[in-house]
């Protein structure tokens, strides 16, 4: 089974090992309480701001592909990436951080990718890379720096090499063996197991890893907390999904309103520019029609300005409201995916290992009753010991996964104040948009005076109709 299957919880468990020495790509023990994520939204957003822009010309001799210019404020870098580069980077993140929120990539369309699809995918890739660049463990990992700053032509190979050289976060984190409260005898047994495996994993002549002192920190009700957090975030996701849909509808209406205003003004201008001769029976009103035509001809400028203001408001709300809602929804979706990986991956493998262990024990009892040969009994005992080691490793992984879930839940709550940013942007956009359009409407009103002719042919100010069309 290939390596990628491990992301989904279907591959054998890699051996547990402790790092020889800390480096930038390894997660270290955070100071203070390791359960607490002491970050604010401002600190999170300040970690980096990554821009993803389309390169105007498509690359490739036969099969044209889209290329993106990816620039990082933090690394002061500008590199060019294809969609497949993002795919390999995403797979590398899942391999190294299977117990963290790895945002999903937008889907890949093989044929018929129109401009609208390409723009939507560019926006989604920008959200993806910014969520990754601001994620606490991801932002300090070497693979992020590699993706954002490596300018060579073989970035995919570099990422794959990085994934092969290093194990996942569980194998490189000093907290991995400290997430569950064990009995003293069990703790000694686990440390011995980790020590033996780690000794075998370190090349000869290198410094042997020092196992951390015992420190249990996961609360006893962690499973209950996980279930409550999952339900809460599911409800938040559903509400934000509805908010995003309504915001998209409002943006769509603003853009449609802009198009309607523009066409409305053009039709008024076309009416004023009509050169059809006036029939003889209407010659008494020729001066009136001529005045009306002259006034209507110049109104297209104001309506074009109104259309421009409406389009600007729609565009601003798309960038400041819809995109931020999509960013938060991407984060919430990655949390939901993480919960599924936790339940279908490490917990499911743990249950399978326990079931296999139970079967082996039954075979052992049955063999003892049947008085089998000592050699076959030794082989069975050896298999049982190996299975116990697998179960112990699975238990460690299961509780380390819960530890990561605890931190990822806090990260979601760090992002929650983004709601006030979204609402503030929406309200400000509405105020500014209505203010600017109101000014244009007010400027337009005096130009309509010549459309209203009084009893002696003099312009009269318009009056609001009382019932249908008034005499004025």
C-alpha cells in the first residue's frame, strides 16, 4: 500500500521515533500549558500575506496549463507554481500533518476550464495557501518555506524528497508519548518500547535521543469535549454556509443592478438620438419632443456612473465579505475533514488492532488446550507481543490525535472574531455605496428639470405623483 494511503488511515503504522535534535521542521514542546494556543486573530493574520495571481500567458506546447505567481510577504519571495505543484504540496502536508487541519484544494477540471472557473480556482488557491501559511505548525515547517521560496524547476521532486526523509508529526513531536495518563508500569513499558524503536531508527554513531520526562496533560473528559466541539463547529459551519450564500446573492444582485442601470441609460440615450422624422399631425408638439430628445440624449453619462458605482460595491463586497466568508468556511470544512480522519483513521485502526489481538489471544488459549508443539507456541507468543506493540503505538497515536484536535479547535475559535471583520466590511460597503449613488442621483435631478414643461413652455420642477400619473 502506498504512502498516500496513510493520510486516509489505510496504511500500516510507521515506527515511532524521537528526533535527534530540534530543527525548524519539527514541532517542539510549547512553553507553559501545551494544551493552550495563545494566539490572537491579529497575530495569526500577521504571520504572512500570500498573493496568488494568474500569469497572463498559458504555458505548454500542446496541452496549455495555467501558471500562478505566488508571492509571500514573510519570505519576500515570488515564485511560479502550477496547480499540480499545489497538489503535491497538499499531499506532503497530509503526510506530515495527518492530525491537523489541512485545507482542501479546489477541484481540477481537465477540459473546458473557462475564465470564470479559472478565477474561482485562483481565489480558492489563495485562501488555501494563506490558511496554511498562518497555521502555527505549518508556518514553522520547512516544506512551507520550500513551496513559497524555491525557484527551481523541480519543486515537486523537492517536496516529495522532503516527505520521504521525515516522518509525520507524531514521529517528530516530543509530546507524542505524553498525551495520556498511564499507570506507572504501563508508562515504563511504553518508554522502553519507544526507546528501543528509536534506538533502531537512529544511525550508528549519532547521538541517541533523550526521552522527555513524564508529563500527562490531556484531560480525562477529552472525548466528551471533542464531541461537543465537533457539534458546535458543525452548527457554526451550517450558519456561515447560509450567510455566504446570501452574501453571494447580494453581490450578484448588485452586479445585475449595475448592468440594468447601464442598459437603462443607453436606451434613454438611444431614444434621444432617434432621427425618425416627426409626422405632420404631431407638428404642434414638435418643440416639446425636440426638447425631450435633447435632455434624454445626455442622461447616459449619469446612468453609466450609477452602474459603475453599483458594480464597485458588488466587487468590494465580493472581495471583503464573500471571500472572507469562504476563507472561514474552508477552515471549518478542514476541521470537519480532520474529525473524519480521526474517527475513520487512527481510531478505526486502533479498533482493528484490538480485534486482531483478541483473536490471537483466543488462538493462544486454544493452542494451550490442544497442547501444541513448543515451537508453534513461541511463534504465536511472538506475534502477540508484536501486536501489543502495535496497539500501544495506536493508543499513543490516538491520544496525540486528540491533542492535535484540541489545538485545532482552539485555532478555529481564534478565527471566529473574523465575523466582526466581515460584518464591518459589509456595513461599510453598504454605507459607502449608498452614499456615492445618492450623490449621483442628486446630481442627476437638476438635469431632469427640462423634461417637465409648464403651461407657457417654461421648465417646471417635477412633483411626485399623487395617484398614478398626475397632471404635473
